[in-house]
């Protein structure tokens, strides 16, 4: 098999002083951090759709990058060339996982039976490619948002026939995920939402989404899938309002419909910020509910109000992400680069520079998060901040051994409380800076 990325070597670890653009500066897979090698802390994944598909098209202009990989687009030959190119790409970067939508793998046919036949063919081809490598699927999913039939959603559609097509795609995507050794299965409800409440029965739609998820869990478990199902929250885009708005909303939904034992969150940085949160916020909300499962690693642009899917560059955000991940004891999933090159970064080298940037950013984030935890001042401060609940009336509140009347009597006795301890935000931020740059 010929190489697709002839001018790109296997990417070595060069170290922070390296000026080689095709070397990692911080991602050193064997380096031990808090007792385990970086590669285990950071199970990185390639997103099939962006890396092997997206070619720079935007609403105002066509492709800038050539992602034909020497074959005619829309053919099975092209689908196979993508597999070959993708495996070469992952091997050269030392990436051990990939994520896919069904229709990223093959061109979708008019008839679902033919699409499924193509999926069988390509998944046999991928399995063959996987032999002798440690590359596996991180998660699979069904694209239930591009085909016009899903204009009103998949689980939330007003058409029972379309609901059946959604079910068929989920079934096939689960089969493929299991076949390719996937650790998880994602639901991203791109069109599970509404444009206007004037035509929408929200309760009906949410019940149907839950129904589709239950059917997926039942089927998945019946064929031996032991991994996690994930919801990937996003507040909007393409729909005006999406039901899986953010982690808190999605977790409430899962609990309401009895899905919380089988599902966790797949948190995407740019989705969290679109919801008006920080990336860290949605990670924390997921973690404290025992539902931080996987991450779509990317970042948005502070000045743009949409999902720009940029490669992660912001080391502060990556650090606070890794801080949450370390405290969570890791992930059941991994770090999927749901990120794409900017339109003018259209060369093969740019594809590698982008992943080197993303992997280095998270490696740096891991090192700095470990340093913050080992330093201990942040943790100690937070612990002390709530010290008033460790004894006396505070301890009684925490243990539930009090009444509203007792607390009111206590307040009467005090007359006026002292001000709560200072939040010391600026002091804490200066600790973060000194750990970053000291
Ligand atoms: C879209 C998005 C999706 C999901 C998988 O914003 O993030 O690519 O990750 O469907
Ligand atoms: Co995503």
C-alpha cells in the first residue's frame, strides 16, 4: 500500500525546546504523571468526519483541502482510501482510537439496505486494518441529522416512519461499534429540539427520544455491549433549541426516564461554551453526578457565537479540564478531537500540525493539572472554606440533625453573623499563574 502522507514521518517527542514542527513538544507518551504514563491518561481519538472528511467548505465557499486520497469521492474506493489514510495518520501520531458516524465510513445510498451492505464491507476492511495494531474504536454514532428525512429530528421527529429509520441506523451503528471494539456509543441530538414551540409538543418529543434510547440500550445489552452510552449535550445549532442543552439538563432527562445507569456524558468544550458555561463547568457537573464519561476535545472562539470546532490551544482550559479528569479518576472514554483545521490551513502538514497542537495542549494541561493537585493549595483552600460545617451548628446541618426552628433560634441568639470568609479569587488565580510559569 502506498503512503498517503509521504512527507510526514512518525511524529517523535522532541521536547519543549524543539523547533521541529513535526515533533511533539509536551506529549511524551511514556512519561509518568501521577503514577501512570501520559498515553494512559490521554486516550486520544481521531474524528473520522473532520479529519478524513471535512475539506474546508463553509456557507460561503467550497473545499480548500483535498481529501480525495487519490480516489473519486462518493465511491467505495474512496471509503477504503480514507481507511488507509486514517490508519497511516493515527499510526504516525501514535493515536490509538477513532470515532465515527455511520455515514462517515461510506457514501450513503438511497436504500438503507444498500448503505448497510456498504457498512458491512467497510467494517470488514477496517477490522483487517486493525489487525496487528492497538488501534480501536473509541465510540460510534449514527448521523441522524444530515439526511433531509431528519429535518424534524430523529427520536423527536413527528413521523413514525422516520423514527423507524432512526432506530435502524442506531441498530446498525451499535453493531458496527461492537464489531470495531468500541468503548462507547454516542447520542448527539443535533436536531432533537425545535425551531418554534408553535408547532412542537415538547413532552411528546422528549418521551420519544427516551424511548429510542431505551430501545438502543436494550438492543446493545442483548448483543453483549458492555460499554457506556453517552449523551453529548449542546444547546443549539443546528436547532434553535436542543433538548440536551447542557450537562445538568441532560442528566435530569436521563434520571427522569430511568436511563442514568447506562448513560454518561460526552462533554464537548465548544458546546459547553455555547451553553454559556465554561468547559470546566460541564465537566464538574458531570463528574459530581458520576457521569463524566468522555470528552470531545476542541475549543470555540470567544468572539464568535457558533460551534467553530477549533483545535485546542488554550492551555488554561485544558488544564482545568485535566484537573477535573484527574479528580474523576480518569474517563471510561477518551479525548476525541472533534476539531477541524481552519479553512486556510489546507495542506497535509496542517492536518498533522493540528493534532500535534491538540495533543501537546492536553499533555501540558495534564502536567499543569497534576502540579496544581500536587501543590495542594487550591484543594486545601476549598476544604477550609467550608470549615464552619465541620463542628457545632454546621455539623448538625450537614448530618440532618436539626430543624428550621432550631436554626432560627440559633440566628436569633447570634443577632448578626460575621461575614463569610473571603473567596480569595485573585490569590488563587495567582497560584495558578505561578504554577504555570514559576
Ligand atoms: C456536532 C458534534 C457532533 C458529535 C457527534 O456539534 O459535536 O460531531 O460529536 O455526532
Ligand atoms: Co462533538
